[in-house]
């Protein structure tokens, strides 16, 4: 196992997942891409990513619900989580759910990369 840091990205939009994987392919990070928010908790517990990027609006389990589960677990309560959303009230929802950072869609890749690098250092 390399000492590469791992980012778990969850977005129900496959196009966004593909795009984010491309953004990070030249980065030192390993990306786990997941479309189904119901799988996030299990992936976090099994694979212990160093950072999670969550879309806010997803079917079944929304990003803020996933984030609250992550925060409730003592093992993952300090895990950095970036919430991404196109919603106007997204930042407020993300902050109250315990997000480490918030980036609005359509996002600026440099802003995303800078935020990720800052949280990883």
C-alpha cells in the first residue's frame, strides 16, 4: 500500500464523477468514485479515505445525511469532508451538517484542488 492519500468522491451524477476523477488523475491522490450515497458509510469504514467529497443533493441519502453519519462515528468525526452543490442554500446546509469546506457547482477546479491540498496537508 502506498502512502498516497485517498479521496472518496460521491456524486449521483456520473458525468461529474468522471470529470472529478480526471481532475485528480495527475494529483498524488487515489480516488474512489461512488455514485450511490448509501455505500459511503461502508466505504469510509472499510477504506478509511483521508478526505471525502460529497454532493449535497442525491437520491435516497443526501450529502448532509451522509455527513451527519460520518460525524456521529468517533473514528470519522474529524474526517475532512467537502460538500459540493449547485444549491443556493447549500453552504448553510453543509455548514450546519458539519462540512469542513463547501464548494459550489459549477466549480472552479483550482479552488477544489487548493481546498483538497490544504485539507490534506
